[in-house]
C-alpha cells in the first residue's frame, strides 16, 4: 500500500504537466499564476520552507462550448480540482473554489462556486454554477444557482433585484 501511494504522489507532477500541455496559452497563464501563488503562500519570505506542488486532478480542465459556435474550443478551469500541495485550503472554502470560463482562449470570467453544468436554453449553451447560499441572499447550504450566458461582447447574468423590488406589494 505504501509503495502504491508513493507511486501516485510521484506521478502527480507529471499528470499536471501532461494536462497542462492540452490547454491553450490563456489557460497556461492561469495555471502558472496559480503555481506562483501556491509557492508564495507556502514559502512566503522563507526560502528554506518546502517547495509546494500544484496538484491538477481530473476535472480541473474541461473543453466545452460556451459561446454556441458548435465547437468545444472553450474551457472551464475548475479550481475545485486544483490544489496547492502544502496548503489544500488555498482557493477552497465553503462556497467552493475559483472557476474560470475561458472563451476561445481570448477572454475569461472568474467566478466562485462548487458544482457546475452546461445546459441549453433555446439552442444556446448556458453555464449553471452552484453558489454559496449568501450569493442568493440566504445562508451557506441554501440551494443557490447562478446562470451565465456568453455573448460576443462578454458574459451576462441576471443581477439580484434590490430587496424593495422583491418585497414590493400592491
């Protein structure tokens, strides 16, 4: 058992490198920035501190069609599956982790959340993201879903109406 675990841990950096090679330069920049943040967080100003690794697990990078072009040339970079080896709480909290939506390798939106899915609304893809309940003006475990659509000029989502709009009664 110990030998098997040693092999798995030895393969993690190679798995991360192999997965990085399948991305595009925009995504590579996101991953490189995460690696630098991981190193800075763990080592700070102490060059004798151990060197952390960026663990990129299956599900971290998924090719999808976010813009409705019919091609899976966009990517979801999901930090729920990317970890700093010596600080697993970096980027992870009760509301999930950072999720980047990268469209055509040219632009991105950064959100925080847990599980996600892509579905269609009138033949257009929409990105659905499970959020912390506070994003829906509630509490942590309250179901809360944000829907994001991609258009030529950017990303759109419905803003939560002001409370006086919601509570307005005739």
